[in-house]
């Protein structure tokens, strides 16, 4: 499971946008957004860099976290 801190995610619409960005590159991914913690956990076959880029392209800033 990869974890990312996501800056700029403030509402349910943002959470959907981040989820949809990940699912666009891997429709089979499991995505769990924690809006209060501004984080997202992803189980995917895509690389962490590709997921981070997809979230960034959706208008947010993602940073891989521990």
C-alpha cells in the first residue's frame, strides 16, 4: 500500500477528484482517502511516481509519505 500526503484537498469533491485521477491510470486500484488527514492510500500496480503525477495533474500536490 502506497501512502501520499495531498495538499489542496479540502472537500468531498476534492477527494473524488483524487480518487478519479488514480482510477484513470489504474481502474483496478484500491483508493482510500482520509480527507481530515489530507492523505490517500493506494494499492495499485502503477508506480508511486505515476500515481503522484496523476494526482498532481488533477490539480493537487502529492508527496509520497511513510
